[in-house]
C-alpha cells in the first residue's frame, strides 16, 4: 500500500532474506496465520455485527443492517448487498480528510467482489419481500480501526461473522383488493430470521510474494516489501470463488500454484475455525435464551 | 397503480423508521406511539432512570496500542473512540503557529451509529461544526504553548449514538489526551442537561434529545476550578429553568469527572504495577 | 534486410560470456535478451581479446529521455534571479516528442566567479541554449549546467527582434542595431 | 422535451437480423458433440488479427480483433510527470480503459464507471512487471485502451492487455518481455478457451479466468478469476491459459516483426 509511505532498502533486505530462509520478524513461519480474534454482535443497533483482530495490528469492525429497498429490475426476486469500507484516521494520519478515499474504494471493491455474484453463496431470494417491488438491502459497513497488514482478509473474516450474526426482520405480505401488495415489518427481534447458507460465504486469504518466496497474512512491513499479492477467495466446499493478483510484480507459474494452494489450505482452516466459533456462539445464546437469561451484548473495548 | 405503489413505499419507510427507533431501546417495553411520555408520573424516564441520574458510564484507556493516546467511552448506548497523535510535526505549513501547538480535530460518525443508517461525507457541515466545538474546548485547556510549531491530532470516531455524542466525545478526548501525556491544565468533563415539564433532566438519551419540546444543553467544565469551557443549547427555555438545568448538568460533569479520574488512576496504577513487576 | 534479424522484447540473443551488452538489450540470469523491437546488430570488438558488442536498434527514431550527462537543447521560458527555466526540446541529436522542463541555477551557469553571475546577464526568455544535464533534479525539473565553453546560448534575438551574433563568450551583438547584449554564449563548434 | 439531444424513435428494429444470433428468426446452428458455437473445440481460440501502428499520432499503437472482440490501444510518452506526484526514480504507467459507448449490448456512459477503472488498474498491474521502469526516471507512459466491440468482458480484458503490450513495444518502450493475456470461461465443469459473451453468461454459476504472462520468461503478471470452481479445474485452467499465451505471443511477435520490417 503506497499510502503508508516507504520502507528502507535495508529493511526490505532484512524481510526478504528472512523469507528466503523461512523466518519472519514476529517469529511465524511463512504459512502461519495470526489467529484471528473474532467477536460477534457488538453493535446493538445493527442487525448483525462482528469485529476481527489479527495480532496486535489489524482491527476491523463490520456492521450489517437490513434496509428496505427497491428491487433491482434485472434480478427482481432477489435482495442485494451494498458494501462500504472506511479507514478511520485512528489507524494512520494518512487517512485524514480525503487521504483514505482510494484505499476505501479498493477495499470496498475487494469485499464486493467476494460477496456479489454466485460465489457469495447466500440465498438472496430470502431477502425478497414483494417480487419486483421491495427487497431487503444488506448494508455492510466496515470501519478499519487499525491497519496492521492483511486488511482484506480481516474484512472478509469479520463480514462473514457479521453475516452469521445477522437476523433479517420478518415481513408479512398481504394482497390488497386492487391486486397491489402491501407488507408489514415484524418489529419483534425474536422473530427475525438468520440468513440462509451463511456457511457458503467464502473467505479470502492473501499471499504476498516477497523475494522469491511468499508469506501468508503479511504484516504492514511485509506488505510494503511484497512485489506482488494474490487474493484468493475460497468457500467451504473447497471451491476457489475468486482470485486476483495485485501489485506491480510478476509471479513464476510454479510459485503461483504454490501460493494458490497454500491460500486455499489456509482458507479451509479458517473456515473450519470460524464455523466452529459461530456454532459455539449460537448454542451459547440459545442456551441462555432457554434458561431465560438476558443475552448481553459484549462491549467493544471495555 | 402508481399511487398505490407510492403509498406502499411510504408505509414501508415509516415502518423502517419505527423499527429503527424501537431497536434503540429494546429494554423499554411500554412505548406509546402517539406521544412519547418523557417523564412518567412516578418521575421515571423512558429508560427507567430518575431525572438526575447519569447513564452507566464506563471507559477504557489505550484500547489501541499503536496510537500515542487513545480512549474508549460507553455512556449508556453511546460509544465513542478517541485517538490522539502528537504533538508532532504539522501536516500543512499553513497550520504552523510559532508560539503554540495547533489542535486538529476530526469527528467521524460510523454509518451504522444512529437509528437510521446514514452515510455522512467527511465534509458534512454538522460534523465540521462538532469538530470545531471540540477543538475550541481543548484550545483553552491543552497547554499548547509548551509545544510550539507542532500539531496535536484528535480523531473522534462515534461508533454508536444514543444521544449525547458530543459530551461523550469530549470526555473520550480528555482521556485520550491524558493517555497520550499531553499537558493540560485540568480535565474537561462534559455533560448534557434538558428540561421536561419544568423538571431538569440529566444526561439526555436519543429519544429525549430528539424530542422537539426538550431544550438540549451541553456543558463542559474544568472540574477543579468550575470554569465552563463549552456551553451549547438549542430550543428555548425559561431563564429560571435554565439555571436549574445548568446546575444539574454541572453536577453531572463532576460525577463524570469522578469516573474519568478513577479510570485514569486505575490505568496508571496498572501501568506502574507492570513496570515494577518486570 | 531479412526479417529474421528483427528481434522482439524478451527474445534471447545469446549468453553473457559471448557478447558485451549494448543499447536495447538486458541480462537476466546470465542470458542476454532484447528489450525493444528492432534489428540485432553485432559490432566486433575494437581491441583484441574483448567481446563483440550486441545491440538492438530501432528502425524508427528512438523515444528519448534526458539522462545525467546528456547534452540537451532547449528554449529559455522565463528567468528569475535564482534560475532560468528551460523547455528541453532535444536530447543529443533526437528531438523530444514532449517537452521536458529543466532549470539552470545561478551557480551552474559558468565555472568561474559563480558568485558574480546574474541570470539576466546570461539568459533571456526566448534564447536557445545548449546545456548538460547534471542531475535528474526534483519532481518538477531536470537540473542543467552551462559551465563549459561549448555550452550556453546558441541562438538569441536582440531587443529589436533580430538574430544576434556572439562577439565574445559573454556578449552578443545585434546585426541590425549593433547594440551589444550580455549572454553566456556557447563556443561555436 | 430535451431539445439538446436528438430524440430517437420510440421503437426500433435490428437493422441486420443476421448479425445478432439472438434475433428472432435466426436459428443458431445445432452444436456438434464436443464443439462450441462457431465449430470450435473447447480449447480452441478464435483467430486473432493484430496490427500495430494504426494510430499515427501516438508513440505506439495496436489494434486487435478476436472474433467479435475488437480493441484499439494507443500509447503516448514517455513524458514528464506533470502533476505534483513527487520525484520518482522509476517511471510509471498510466492507463485509461474505456468501453466505447456503443461497444456493449447496453449503452455505456462517457464517464468511466467503476468496472472500467478497475480494468485500467488491472492493465497497469499486468504490464508494469514487463517494463524497464528504471530506464524512465520521472516519466509516465500513458496507455489509452478503447473497446470498440465487447463480446465477453473477460476476453476484452485479455485482448486489451495483449494490445497494450504490443503498443508499448511499438512505441519503443524498453521492456523485459512482451505480455500476452488469455481468457477462459469455465463451463459444465470444463474450461473453454477464449470465451465470448454468449458463453460466459449462459449459466448462472458461470466463472471465468484472465491470465497474463510474459511468455519468454514464463512469469505470470496477472491473474483474475471469478466464480466458484473446483481446485482441479482451476489448476487445469491456469495451465491451459499459459498454453494459449504462448500462441498469442507468436502472433504478437509476427505482427511486430512485420511492422518493423515494413518500416525499414
């Protein structure tokens, strides 16, 4: 990310030689991923939310809100998703004012790419209320509170968790005498429905080419040293949903395949971990509900 | 046909608004649609507080490690993160002041922070005004003359707004400045006050704040000297009640000060413990 | 010329121990490749025991950029007490497609008595100068120097709008009005 | 009524029904077993027409046609970086990718939309590794790509990268290798080379891949893949694209040689 300024040649050499022999500054191996810390349901006024932290660096907060919208004439029996990512200046002074605009667009595009089209895995028909007229629009708003490298991965981890946490309000559709459709939104949160097929939503793993090798889950310094980057989006059935190179370098075909393979394997592990965490979270809440205890939302920082 | 469609649209958007308002205080079950009763005959408010009661206030110092100073405040459902960088070199040459530091405040509101989702541009005039209010508050409190030709950045991120985002921002900024080790003459503690049926209320929530007939007062004081550094009020109120409101709000500021001060002391104690144990 | 002698970028030309690399080529993993489309040329070594030089030359004129040490020709756009701004229009013998901006700073005008130089007594807007690139300069301009006998103003018009002829290394005379104007003149070659 | 614009008639008919496969009255020829529309086998690509130097004002230019995909590209520069972008030891590429307003089924706007901006960035990323930027300090090379006819977005992007690299070579920009790009659509669990529109939108679960490579050196300079596919399918598709890149490279070399020989 050029917006983070420069890295000295000495530092670059240090990182490159480290990668050559399989050592990284924070003691990880090349394929090691910082275990993501994910918390669900932090923002009370959202329909779903999650926060993901990678190591001490990257920290993103994602909220999902359902909003009524006009159906898209091209796909009138489906709802849609709208993604916006904002880098807070709390992460870096460079994000002040309009400084983050380019990066915001780039990150929003990256998340949108994974979540729109058939690869998102979501059942968008569930979001349709009156075909051709009204549908739910899932507004996915992300804030990058701290930028410590590998933000695209963190954004997708948090987004997937937030989607799992999302409850779509129930609607009751009635037909009026003149054939027009009317509907009411059920205000009871207890009746809201979870999204279908959230486990099909893919995750992204980014491999950074540094020197002649690659690393997964790069830190900020490593990202600055990377000549090329490969974002690989994989879903839980092991299918590659999207892949894109970015950065100004070239990748040898053998290394490309190795990077794809490593990213795919890592994505599988991340997906398993996250599915397990979501399941635990849900059973916990269900158990509390069954006992009649209040379900308290965790606080964001305190 | 067209008229029907628009009617449906109107109903839908109204319902959405209603849903949004509802979701703000899920705890409050009895909620009259027609007119909100801000103070019931027993003297309790919509969220069950008494007139002179603050919402639960909790705070945390340095939640973000990388910044020079940061603080997070939760006041009821209002949540604000403040981050301070500096004193550091000024970004733009025009901002250099040869005898003191320049305080730069950026006030950001998360699109999901309020009841209705709204994406605000960074140049939104209302946000700029709030940022200016915070800047002017701290201009007189931070000892800027100690750091000439430099800049202190205060970034405020409102994550959730259930009334009183400005007071929470000022309180969070105070903590973040303390955390960053920026010299100040005193804490700045802010609190809101209002007035319903000639009864002064402390610390307004979103429903009370947005109600048309409640005056809405934000006051920030230096608790030791009792000096007022910020005073903002909208709507109208009789001068007798104004004094009552102001006194209540200033009393609230002192309560806020106690919470902020104890959290600073706790966090410094923790830091000291860590250093001695090492 | 047969088209087989025309090479394209990336094409292997030989190994490093066979040739010395000339313009239009580069070495990667000790293999010489072509870097532009053009004709392959091999020049035999000038001295015994040296490798022949391999280069690729373009049929059409090569696009050129000013480089350090290259001699450029340009027109003075404006002057101020610290430097003269020059629009570089040709690098060596080749004309540039787009103009590049360069400056001749007051300390780079001549080699001696640098402290006595007054820009306005050396260059005026509209003069054509020959100069050498001494540095890539800053984001805006290349830094040029005229601190050699062969460098300096090569064409100038007098106040009357008539071409002038150099009469000394720092004076030029108008052919019509015979007035003498000050310039840092280039030595005729 | 808006008097500033010429109003078209309210209804219209296709002028040449035979040009449009989907027009009523035209029956698409039945597909032979294992063949695609146009009688191609899955791995076959469409014939390529590539010519350089068609835009005389530009430093270099190229025009490419692959079936109905038609892309023109012009390169200007290197010129000095004008804006206050700071000093840079290395040169930069700047690209503007634009669909002509009439290139697609739906009319495009004159302003570049987000897809066109993204493709511009992709082209820069795909070509940057091939350029010897250290030879172009403080300079920028401008690449303008116009899609005259769009017959599959993925194949347009691939054609644009190929054309842009040819145009850069034509402009005499020093580069370490040409860049050839191939596109491919996955269909019925089998990758098919060089996909036009009809083929990659037929299925809802359609997926496509664009791969750019420096064929002489072997390095991959860009990879853009969308849509869910299995790992085995994807790795086979990558290999197939690399094969196709070698074929496209031969065409690029041929056209550059011919143009260069004609000049001498």
